[in-house]
C-alpha cells in the first residue's frame, strides 16, 4: 500500500499527528488487513474480521489495534447474541470520528 493511502486512512479515523505510517509498518500482515478493512468506519461481525485476517485470529488482531490506541467500540445486534465492531478513532485525537455509514445493522 502506498504511503499516501496509509496517511488517508489515518486521517479518516482521526489519527493525524498521533499515528504515523511508520507506526503501522510494525503491524503483522493479519493485523494490517484487519486495520485496512475496519478503517472505513463501518460495523463488522466476527466472521468478517476473521475473513479479513484470513484466520481465526481476527479478534486477537483487532485487540492488538486497541493496544496501540485505536478506538474500537462494539455493539450487540438487537435480538441476537452477535456483536459488531468498528474503528471510531484514535485515543487522544481531537478530531471527532466520522459517523457510521447509513444502512447500519441496528
């Protein structure tokens, strides 16, 4: 991925000035795939996250993103036992995250 694409994703989640492309360069391939998919601000289910990671470690890779300051809330889909997750920003960012896209699961 091009450096400017990475910078655009960082800006989209409110991490400009906090997270650099170099910070993301230490991500393993699975964690990078999860970050890339989730940085659009949409809600994703566990199977979708695992598919992005190409393995059963998808939620672990997502938790590792939280460990570096990426804010990932979870919500329960009403009437089910299923949770969805999305990247909503970076801890310490002054920029408000973008609202979730239309057509939410709720």
